[in-house]
C-alpha cells in the first residue's frame, strides 16, 4: 500500500485495512484542524481562507494492489466526503464572518453620524 509516496508493507487484507483506516483518521483530523483554523481567521478575505483550506485538504494519493482496490476506493470516498463537508463549513463560516464585519462597520458609521 502506498500513500502519498510512502510505502507500507502489508501481508494481509487486515493490515491493508488498518493502514487505510489510519489514513482516514488522519484525514478526519486534518479536516477538523482546517475548520478550526478557518474559524479563527475572521478578518481574512473569503478567497484566501478558501485557498488555504483547499490547499490543506488535498485527498491523499493512494496506490494499492488490485485485491485492495475496493477498500481503498471506499476510504478515498469517505475522505473526499469529509473534505467536501469541511470546505462547505469553512465557506459558510467565512461568509458569516464577512457579514458580521460588514454589520460592525455599518454600526460604526451610524454611531459616527449620531
């Protein structure tokens, strides 16, 4: 099993599954970290937040022997789904943060007029 150029020697389907599950767990942690980082970037433009998140959430390149292809495809599908969900959450959060900034700026302008 090869993941992003790193080769893992496995001798059974169980070992291959274990390696792929570790990859999936790491991807889940990466998605959570990307969402957390994006939520802290309240003043950054949406396009920059999305660019950083997209860059961080790259699905790993997984190469497996034909025997493990179905399992690898399931794991890749799960990772893609997690990353897509994370990107959606990040975009929504960035849009909300932008709108809150706009409201704050409007409030400041109103206060200055009073």
